[in-house]
């Protein structure tokens, strides 16, 4: 029996791919035979407002992550730290899309995504970075399998390329 338990928040603004990243994590958990619950708060996402999703992997009863309980935070927008940092555990791992150092792990996901061909893929770069550092429950191979399954055919190559930039694998398709 698998005893993995991880509470993950994905925070960003409308258009940054919070929902896609959430789906990818949920699908990776299901593919690994793990229980998973998700919840999203879109707010004013259509107008560039804050979006946060909750992903609980393991034996949980409620999809919402309470204050101070998140094990991992993926912040696609550095400014969202002030909004959602309170959801993080003191020892939680925070991954931020920025080139500015701070009290978090950071990666210039936007810059790497732009280099890969589309700034809109920064979500996958940051996700790849979190996987590379061992911050998430899944492996790079599991995440790539999901990317291959859920990406639209015209986005597949770009999505894999962006994810691989985050993992440090520069292998081109």
C-alpha cells in the first residue's frame, strides 16, 4: 500500500496555466495509483486575477488545503507569494517563477519558456523544476507521460520541450 501524502497549491494569475498544471498533477497521481482530490478558485481569472488550485495526493477527505498545511507551493507569479504563502507549512517547499532569489526555490520559468518557444509554457518549466529537485510526488517520466496524453497535438512538442527545460534535460524532440 502506498503512503504518499502531499498537499500542493498552484498559484498564478489567469492565463498562466494553473488549471493545466493542476490537471497534470492529478493525472500523474491517478496514473501512479494514488488517490487525488483537486479544487480550484478562479476568482477574476478571466481578467488576469489570481487563480489558486489545491491538489491533495494520498488519503484525504477534503479537497481544500487549510492555512499552514501545504507541503509544496508552485507560484507561477512571484507577487502571489503575499496572497497564498499562508497556506504553506513552515517546512513546505516553495517554487517560484522568478529570477530573484529569496526564501524559496526559484527558476526563471518565464525566460526558459520563452527560450523554448512560448512564454505561456512557464507553468510546465516550473513544474519540471519542482520535479527535478524532488519536490513533487511524481517522476519526470510520469509527468511526461501525462503531458503526452493530455496536450493538444499542436502543443505537445512545445509542452514537452518546456517541461524538459525545467528538469534540466535539453533533449529536443
